[in-house]
C-alpha cells in the first residue's frame, strides 16, 4: 500500500537517489527523485506535493541549503527538509539547524 505523502529526494548521485527511493518505497512511501535543486524547483511537486524533502547539501548548481532558503520563500508552509551529505563540517551543521 502506498501512503499518500510524497517524498522528494534531491541528490546528484544516482546511486543515492535510487537507494533512498527504493528504501522509502519498500516502506510504502511515494518517492520522487531529482538530480538537482533546479530540476526539483521546476517540477510542480516542489511547491504543492512534497510532504518531505531529502536533499544533499552539496549539489551541482544550487546547494541544498540554498534550496531550503528558496522553499522558505516560495512555499507556504514549506515542507520539512532533511539534509544529507558526505562532506559536512561543523559550520554547515550549525547553518542547517
């Protein structure tokens, strides 16, 4: 059974996108994947359908942190965002909080 909430996964690595998508879908969630913040923002799901966004912090083009700021300006209310990164440091962690 698929739950009604859609989760957007934004990462520039295909293996991360497909792994997270497969995991979430195995638990009944609908997952949509995007390889950049720009592609996500151009999709109708960005502002109307995502119950949750999982975004890599370091993306090509717009970063996950910049995407978060953009969502705060565009979506009312903005969806919650979970940041993932293989390259996080303390400054990035503080900024994300």
